[in-house]
C-alpha cells in the first residue's frame, strides 16, 4: 500500500497548512441600492416639472370679471346726482338753522315784551263789559269798563296777549309792544275803518254766533 507524501509528512509531525478563510459571500446590494435611490428620487425631486403645478392652477382658476368701462355720460350723470344731493343737504341744514334762529329771536322778543308790559296793564277788576275780538283764528274776549270800551273802539286803547292773558294797554304802549313783538298784538282798532271790519265793536254785541273759546 503506497503511502502518499502527504500522509508521510503528517506521520513525521507536519500539519496541514491552514486553509484560507472563505471570503464572506458578497451580497448583491444592487437591487436594494436601486430601490433606495428610486425612493430618494421621489422624495427629493418634485413629482412634476417646475412650473407645472402653477400652470395647472392657473388653468383651473376663473377668468377675471370683465367690467364695462364707464362712459362720459355715466360720469357726468353721477356728478350731477352728487351735486344735487349736496345742494339738498345744504338747503336742509340752512332751513334748520333759520328755524332755530327764528325760534331764538322769538323767545328773546317775548321775554323783552314781558319785561316791557310788567306795569302797563289797564285791566280793571270792576270791568262789567265784554269786548270780543278775533285773534289767532279764534274769537277771544276781554272784560272792560264802559269808559274803556269806548276808548278801545276809538283806537285809544288796545289789547296785547301775554302768556295766555289779554292785557288792555294804551295806544302808545300798544305801538311799542308791536315794535317789540308784533304777533302779540291781539286787538288794534282803526277808528276810521268800516264797521263791518270789526263786527264785535258794537257794545250790544255780547255773544257772537261763531264764538270759539
């Protein structure tokens, strides 16, 4: 039986040369690398080319409304309306101002007349006659004596309305009262006027048919 040289060497104490380690099996990572690269490409690069989204958005949006340009006639009409509205506003303001001014002057005149008539009334407690007259669209009356009635019908006396009362005053006081506040003059007799203009001047006329208190 032939002993091989290897066996002989092993018998003499030699050992087999250590076998080189097998290289670790190289795993083919290319498929995984390709998958990672593809994933990275989807995450890092936009799905659409630049400008595609904006273009698509613009395409889906509504077109801006088209406004009809104003004509010269429309502009002139608008100006005319504005001028008219301002004019009416100014007129209302002026009317209100005049109304307030008139009310102020009226208050001042009435206050002045009241002070003026403070001690000029000739009303008599013993007056036994009634003199009717028209004032403010209604029939009013004042009590006078026989002498005062004659003087009143002769234009020597007159009647002034003051705070709801009717004051008998002389002709001079009546003239001044009229200058201060004419609406307060309730009865001013013109002795030369026809009798029909003052039907209540007759002393016998006590209760007129159209009497309104």
